[in-house]
C-alpha cells in the first residue's frame, strides 16, 4: 500500500485520528430547524454544530436537499470530506492529521458565539480553496473560533464534491459542474435554516480563498444563487486560470477515461483518484489553466458561457457589496514547484532574478483579473473595496505568498506552529494584526463597509471612479 492509499484507508469511517469532535464533557444544545432537531455543543464561548447534512447524492448525480427527520440529529463531529489526493502545498503547514473521506460528503459546520444576541447575527459562509481537488469546509485548518469571537458573527463552512467527483464533464455520465450544484444546495440550506441558529438570513456573506474565491466569482453570474447571499469576499481568486477552460475540460475527461480503464460509475475510489492525478499530465492549452485543470466548466448549467459572464455580473452588481484582493507574491510558491526555479529562489544571490517572474505571473493569474472584476462590479453599481497583502515574514523565500493570509483568520498558534511560510514570525505579532483583519472582514459582513488601511504590510481602500 503506497502513501496515497494509506491516506484514504477506511474512508467510510465516521471517526478517526483526524476527525474533529466535540469534547466528551461539552454541554449539548438542541436547536429546532424546519427539518428537525439538531444537537450541537457548547465549547467555552462558542456554540458548534458539526457535520450537519445539507444534501444527499449518488455518484455523478445532482444533490437532493436533506429530508426532514424525526427525533434528534447529532451534530457533534465533522462530516467526511470529499475523497482527494495528498495535499501538495507543504509550505503551508507542517503535516497534520488527515480527516476521513467519503463520496457522501454533503455536510457543513456552523460556529457562533454561545452568548445569545438580541438581534440575528451576520452569517459568513466559507467556501474553501484547494484547486478544486483538495480541502474541506471543516477540520483543523479552518477552525473559525477567532473570527467568530472577534467579529461576533456566525461562520458556516461547507463541503462540496471535488476533482473527478465534482468537476469532471463526461457526456451522458458526469455533469461538469456538480461541485457548483453542491455549493448552491449548501447555500440554500443556510438560507432556509440559519435563523434557527441565531443567524440573519437577510445578511449572508460568501467568503472564500483561492478556488473558493474562484467559486464565488462563478456564483456571481449564476442567477439561481441571487437570493442566497448579499455580500462577497474574494481572497486570492485565480481568475486568470480560465483561458481555454472548455477545451481543456474535454481533453481532461478523455485522459481520465483512458487512465481509469474501468466503468467510472462503479470504480473504486482509489483507482479514480490515481486516474484523476494521471489525467493531468500532457494536457495542451494555456499553461496556467493547466495548473488548475479541475474547475467549473463555462456553458454547462448552472455556470453560464464565458461570453455571457460580464453581462450577468453587471446585472447582479447593484445588489451586492464586494471585498476583493490578493497577496503581493502569490505565485512564489508555485514557482517553487519547478526544481530549477526553486533552487534560484532559495539562493540569496539568484533570488532577485526570480522576483520579476513571480510578479508577472502573480499579475496575470491573480492581481489583474481581480482588479478587472472589481472595476466591472463597481462600474455596474456595487460597493467595492480592494486590498493587498504585502507582509513578508522573515526567514522564508516566498514573501507574501499564496495562502499567507490564512493564519490571520483560521485555526490557532498550535496548528500554525512551524509553518514554513511563516518563517520566524512571532505569533503574538501575527495575531495582533490578525485581530484587525478579522474585525474588518466581520465588519464588512455586517455593514458592507470597511475602514481604509494603509501600512507597509497591508492596504485596503474603497474602489471609486478616481481609482479606475
């Protein structure tokens, strides 16, 4: 058994070493929802509901909303995440426990303050990143304790199908955008049920990073999502990785079928994951798009054709507020995956020669398309704020790289201790500024407004006519 197989051993388990559960001695709390009673936990100053089912679906079938139930449904442990290969960005954090995986991954987590509020709290729905092949809306990395506490908000993390299970278009078998349908189903569940948990269904903000932010950009153009959210926060959306997406999707599917050599309706999970990875080699087309081959396919419901995207965004813009930004050195970690460039980047003498390439690719993949989206929304009536992270931790070659902002919002010092991308950073310094950002994000979710911030590490400002 190789390491990938070990990572997916017993994916049907509901609990193992990587499974987040409420402490055994935590008091429980029951909430009445339109579907039935849900039992969560009180953990210090937080109320948590883990592993709440929002839908069901068979392989390659659209999601169906979770049915009502009798009795009490326990929500004391995370639901499994979609089956996925080993996570490749080792600079993010030291190796962590691996959560359970299963194709039945239609679960979400709800975290809010334990103290009741006189009025419903703003709701922030987290759409996780991971290049559409990795990640989960729960687990250790996305513990929302700090943003919930500092921002006095309710945070919902959603799981959705990934890779070949959610984004593989095969005519007559696998619709291209099942993962997007899962996101819609989760958002619909939140809209219908979040009031039972103290959240305001009339004030829902979608926020996501990397592929999660890319997902939100797609949802902006999906008319079926219009009533499900009111504000958006896009962190490091790789919007420049969409050139020739339709042709790439067809080639990727052909590669996958050739590599699998089995009936994909009945194939076991592990062979499908191995074929998923193998199918990405030898792809043609734009080299940046090939870097994220599994993604929403334009022109397949509910994602509109690329030619209609701008008009649909203009239609939606007047009803939303948006906060959009990126990091100064996004592409440095991806350059690091090329051996020759990695050696140049880590060597003191040659490092300056890799920085122009980092800037150019960062601009093409992240910065320029994000600014184009921000300006389009602003011109069409949205209130738009833009930000940039310039913070470069001492002791790393990557600078303000992709994912560098995650420790400001998620998990705790124990999780991030030893993170290669954080270098020699003192946690108290990081968390002090993180508190500013957490309150800024939560304040935007509450009011649609954000304060202007300008310092050597971070800048944020409202986009207006003078900044076009």
